[in-house]
């Protein structure tokens, strides 16, 4: 019961209820951008650029963060600054486990097999629409649920842990929301795909922070010595 008193758990449960049982929100929000038989707005340069940038970012961040994590673990091995010693390990594992393993391997390739908006009957495709968390089997790999690009955008909520600042958490949330909206405009993902991409990244960050002793922007956990 203590868990249900947390604001984040309450919001998570609310989003589960609203977006699973109020699944029409997915069709309505995608329908706003389905104009004259296509998601043509998503092919305009601003949205294409955002898509390409966040698709390319992991190839830069993964090796960079790995090098930084190894360097700080070694350089601060005497324990004189636990936060600096662990923060890049946190950032590396957050990217590897959140957008990498959980989103792109577990959910997108091995979960409900959800068809993308552009693939469902309502938007000119051949597959049946299914709500979030409902098995479809319309897709084998690289499926709609959840959004990989949005998870890469929401990865930047980790700035809240890095800067120890709620403001930077909200900035990261804004970046992820921008990428999520981009994917909806392009017909690549539903609203629920982007919302649960956020929750996937958030819970991974929260668990890693607890494990490594790095405070969340919303609590006051001490840094472990």
C-alpha cells in the first residue's frame, strides 16, 4: 500500500487505465495528423531531422558514456567523491538498459507485436488496431509498442539525476515529449507508445539510482560511500 502513495506510481496507474481502456485516445491523436490519406506532415524537414538525430544519438552516447564511466570509476576509486565516481556509470546503464534492452529488445521485439498507426485499417493499412498491452501478433520485430525514438528522447530525464535538479528532469521530459510527438505525427507510433516509453525509462532510472545510491530529482537519498 505504501507504493500506491507515491505520486509516480499513481500517475503510472492512471496512464495504464486511461490509455488501455480509453484506447480511442490513440486513434484520435494519430487521426489529427492523418490528412488526405497520409501522414505527410511527418515527412517535412523538422520532423525528419528530429527522427534522424535521435536515431543516431545512441551510436555516439554509448561509447562516450562507457569511456566516461570507466574513467571515473578508476579515477575516483579511493571513494573521495562517490557521486562523480558513479554518475557516468548510472548514465551508461540507464541508456543501455532503458532505451536499449527494455524498450528496443524486450518491448519492441518480444512483446505484444503491435502494428504501427500507418499499418492499421483506420489509417490506410491492413492490420487491426489493438490497445496498449493487448497482444496483437501483427508484427514480429521492431513493432509499435513502445517507441524507441521517444525512449531515446526521454533518456534525457537522466539530466535530473546528473544535475540533481527537478528543472533538468522537466527539460528532459520536454525533449522526450518532442520526439514522441514527432513519431505520432509521422504515423510511426501511437500516443500510448510514447507515454509508456517514458515510464520504461523512468522506472529504470529510479531503480538504478536506488541501486547506485544516486538521488532522484524528487527525493533526498544520500550518496552511498
